[in-house]
C-alpha cells in the first residue's frame, strides 16, 4: 500500500488550473466577439451619415468635391482601418475558440495568386506591381479557397507596404516537390530585425522598425493559423534593410 494523497492533490490542482484557463479563454472569446460587434454598428452608422453628407453637398454645390473631397476621403480611410481591425479581432477570436472550419477543394493556386496580385495592385497611385513566376507543372492543390485568399492577400499587401520605394516584390510558386507546394513571397524592403523574428507571428506583435507604418500586428498571426489548419508551415528569412522572404509550404 502507498499514500497517493499528494499525487491526487496535484492532479486536482492541475485540473482546476485547466478549468480556470478554459473559462478565461471562453470569456475572452465572448468579450472579443461582443466588443467587435458593438464597434462595427456605430462605424456603419458613421459611414452611412458621412456618405449622405457627401451626397447632399455634391447636390447643392458643384465644387463640393474640390472643396471637401480630401476630408471625406480621409474619414472613409480611417473608418476602413478601424473596420478592418475589428474584423481581424473578431476573426482571431473565432480561430481561438475553434469556430473557423476548413473546407478543402481542388484549387488552382496559380490563378488564385494572379487574381490576388491584380486585386491588390490595380489602380495603385505609385504604379507598383508584383512579379510572379511558376516553377514546375501547375496542378490543383487541396485548400480552402477563402482561407488561402486571406493568406496571400495579407502576405502580398505586407510585401508592398514594407518595401515602399524599392524594387517590386516577387512571388515564386514551386511544384518541384512531390510532397508539398511552396510559395515564396519576396520583398526588398525594411526587413525584420533577427532578434525580433521569433515573436513575429504572435498576436498584436510588431517589429520595432515599423512603428511609423500603419498596422495592427494581427495579420501574420492569422496567416500562420490558416497555414497550420492546412497542415502546412510558414517560415521567414529576413534581416534589417535587406528585405524579407516568407516561405509557405502546403502539403500536396
């Protein structure tokens, strides 16, 4: 016979800690969802009223656009920023609570990337673009199209945003491996300090050299979650002022 009282107490303490952690996680998810919805409602109201004021001004004054256009553009831009932030926070809450499901189907990644590049670069004031190269024979890959679109949209947008006034970013889609397809997103911008790269995919984390560039620190954490949901991986090669290369691998 042996006394297992201490062992049982330790197990009970561990179980209580897990239960508390689970409760805190659920409360956090509910709070995030409620807060995001509460913010989105007044933002929608503000947007509708701004559009109405703009319409009324243009109807009564033919020079309204030249007089007030820049102010309405600025307001709409800031509304868009906050709305995007709320959507990202809400999405992250759904991911953490396990409410984002993945539905795979045969996907033409070449077409998906080309469409994303066109959507992001079309009509840019600076005229920048993204070069795209395919290595190997294109073949359908099992992915969730909506999730992969968000992954590519975020990575392409970041490549342009953090490499302003430098060489255009590049994307290389490779089908050379029999076990996975590889997507490399390469930019020649400000790069990421080596000591900070380990935290880059953490929620709300931003590198110290991007303080003057708009962003929430949520995009890459969402990207990583979506890539992991596909059973894939995402890696980074970067250094300060030497650009960044994100390498996404999705199993075939």
